């Protein structure tokens, strides 16, 4: 049996195990007892195309499905103290990067939480930290910012666009008010439409809309209503997320549906959504991501090989060197999150990595295979061989044979390319976890949600 509850012979695994957006997952991180110095970890690493990510862990409400690291509201000047800490962290990290090799950022993103929970003046300060402390040239690189309908106000958008934002991502989830309520994110359709109007008026080049399928009571018909409402804005990108019920989140499991029925509903809605977007001029980038075919390219997608060099600022952000992934403590429960944010704002010494996981060569291979395979365009065999001196078929024979048996690999892929079939892409959240190493699985299984 695998940790996902399947036997190796099982040809009909569950499609929704987990969203693999980063490997290894943070639940496999542990306290780094040696507290390595960042300066040592970054010495000799390539630093000429780094990604910068700033995590803002505040939201106005906690959505029922959300297990991101975020808290509701920010009492007692907490955002000021948080930005003060971010400033200290940025200063320490930039110092650790050193000047022995050129340091350059190729992409930047503000995520959360809801970065636009910050006021316009606070967003200015956040951009100042990225530019003046880290040296990121925000106006010269793709800068993506997440937002919510209530906080996407004209003054905040004006600051972000002026400072170089190229992409604004709006978490809408559903345009159907009853569905928004069922997913524990009550909002009025008119407020969502007004926010989308403000984003378009701001002139930001790329609008992304997030939608969710698998909500209690959602049908193909109501799903189509949301899709069409989103399409009316001709967003450059759309993310379609399957709904998950996760430990310690407010959303409870639907009482009247079995897991299998829910899987079926989600698969049905996924296919419906995918076909609808493909018929409306979008191309599929990954299971979740769709891009308008005539939209201008905007830099790396949700996966890029250069994510090996990632600088995360803020208490929930990860950073990656080629050998170490690190962050701070991780939690989903509200009380724990508050404690961790408070500890972060009180931190003076940011020169060491506290929590993380070492990534050896074999994990790097897995990560490359996983993250390439989960993109619609798949993995370039030549690139893999150049990087690791071997082939994925030699490194992962059992896994790839199993995927092939299940019809998850595309037999018509161009020469030199390993990519998923339509069925394989639909099962991305089942396939991904099967590529986790035994050590990472064991660490994730031993993690106690808090
Ligand atoms: S889904 Fe987004 S807006 Fe909702 S609680 Fe999570 S981070 Fe905040």
C-alpha cells in the first residue's frame, strides 16, 4: 500500500489527493537544529535570475476552503510591525546574498493572504522594501499581486500599477452568490463585478481570475454561469481550482455525498470547465491554469526551473537554494498562526534558516520531474539529461510504467517530450503525490496539523 491508500496495482486511484504546487511540501519541513547561516547557504549559488516572493498573511475573512497561512484582520498596528520585520528580514537576506556574484531578480510576486489588505501607503512601503532593500527592479520584471474583491480599491491598484505590477490575480471563486456562501466566502456579485471593473480600469496588463469547482450544490449549469461571467472580462488567465476540505479549515465535509460521488462531481465539472475554456480561445497550461491564447506572454508560469533560486520574505514564505528549502514555522489553525506572526514581528536576527528541508540530488530529480510533468507541455528529456546526466525512465521506471498503464502519458507527444495525456492532467492531484519520495511521505505523514 502507498501512503495515499492505493496498491501499486490500483488502476483507478483517487483524483484529488493534494495540490502539488511545491515539492517537498512544507509539512515535510522540520526545525533545522544547526540553524545554518543564510550567507553560507547562498554562497556559490546562482543569483542572477532569482525570484522574489513577499508573503502578506492578512485577510478580511477566512474562506472556508483555505489552508493558506493567513489570519483575519490585523489589530494594534500589526501591519506596521509586520512591515518593520519584513524590512529587517530583507536587509539581512540581501546581506547574506553578498556581492561576490551579481544578484538580480527576474520575477517578483506579492501573495498571501491578501497583499491588498495593506493600505495604499503600506503597499508603497512594501515595494520600497523590495526595491531598496533587496534591489529588485520591480518595473523591469513581471510582478504579480493577489487581491480580493473588497480590497482591490482604486488607490491600491494605482500604487501597484505605478510600481510595476504586471499581473493582478483576483480570488472570485464563484459568481453565484449561493455557491460563494456555501464555500464560506460570502460576497455580492455586484461587488465582484465592480472590483473587476476597477482592475481593468487600472490598466494592469494581466488579469487572472480564480474560480472553484466542486462546491456543494454546484451543477454544470451554475458552473457555466461562473465561467461565462469570468469570460465576459476576457481575463488573460483563469485558474480553475478543485475544492478541497482540509484539516483545521472552516469548511466541513459535505454530509450527503460520498468521497467517490464528490470526486465524480469534481471531475465532471473540471472537464466541463476545461472544454468550455478551450472552446473560448484559451489554452491549458496545467490542470488549473488556462491562458488566453492571444494574451501577451508575461514571464514564467506557475512553474519555472529557475525557482531553484527563490527568496521568500515574510513569515509564511519559502526560500530555495539548490540544496536547502527553508521557511519559518507552519500552521493552519488560527491560534497557531497568530503566535507565529507575533513571533515573526518580534524577530531581530534573520541571518539564519530556522525551519526547512535539505534537498539532495535524488529529490532534485523528483522535483524536476514532478513540476515539469504537471505542466501541459511536459518535460523536455534533453533538459533533464543535461541537468542530471540520466533519463527519467531510468530514474523512475516503476512510476512512469504505472502512469503509462493508467493512460496518463501522452503516446502522441512530440519526440523528446514526456507529457501527460488529457486524462493524466485531469488526475494531476492524484499523480503528483505518487512521485513523492518515501522520506518526504514519511515526514508529511508524521506532521501533526496545528
Ligand atoms: S482564499 Fe485567499 S482571501 Fe480567502 S482566506 Fe485564503 S488567502 Fe485569504
